C-alpha cells in the first residue's frame, strides 16, 4: 500500500485514503505469493464492493477470479417457505454454511477446478456452477456484506481470508446508489427508497462494527 495515504495504523485496521492503485498493489502481492490466496472485500450495502472487485480483477487479469458472496442467496421459493421474503439480503437469507464450505475448497483446490454459484439481479436468483475457478489461479477475490460478521456461521469466513478490506464511501452517495440500483431492477422509486431505509440500512447497522476485523478500511470511493 502507498504509505502516503495510510493513517491510523496502530492497534487496528490500516485506514486507507488513497485511490485504486494502492489497493491493486496489495492484491498483486497476494497474487504473486506463489500459492492460492483469498482476498475479501466487505462493506455495507451499496459501498462499491463489486465495483472495486471488478477493477482489481481487470488490473490482475488471469491471475485472479471474483467469487461473490451473493451467489449464496437462498432461492425465492425457500425465502417464501421460511417467511423471509421481505427481509431478503439479511444474514439469515443466505446459505452461509455453503459459502464457508466453498471458501475452504477454494483455499485448497487440490488440482481440481472449483465451481461457484452466481447471483443474477435481473431474476433475483442464483445459478449454480456459473463461476469456474481453475486450480492455477493464484488469487480468489470474494466480496459481500457479511464477510467480517462476528457471529456464527459467518464468523468462520474471516479465518479463511488472507486479507480483508472494508469499504467506507460517502454515506449520501452510497444511499443514492442503492436507490438507483433498486429502481434499475424494477422497484418503483418510492418502494426503492423504502427498501433502502428499512432493509439495506438495517443491514448497514449490522455490518458496521465488523470493520474492526478488517486489515484495511478504505475511506472514500477508490474507483
């Protein structure tokens, strides 16, 4: 990391206020380590996790692959059966144990290609076996809200990550992105704003303390 932009490094996560090049440099060190490494990118809903992950992937090319946590959303039918449809996105609306099991397989690929599910927002469902992770890929980037959550079964994720970042963008910009995203995928504007207030921001309050378990807290939008 570019030390010029790193502050507050005593007794907790590094606080990083630089741009994308410093983050790419950290990711490249992991990719060049000579063995399989896992990088986790966490943060509140709308914090830019997938955007940062995609930017790092573009920079590293064939040395990395992105495996998002969102592939482990429970199906709409299962959420309906459990009575959790209105809470989609909360920690208990994911197959967290399945996600942990996948990360364990990714750490020790054993010469085999590992396949991961991928979430498709246009249909609000995950497709199994969509992301191939060949054994020669040195860096797996995974991103999601709950990577650093300190409650079971999510708490097992942190020990499987070689490095973890927590993104902290401007609050108003993050909320505006969330509203725009919900509108883009079909919610009327009033419903989108209501969902952000009553669902996304509840999840934000839940994950906010987990930033203390990160290696790096990224302040502002690096991309």
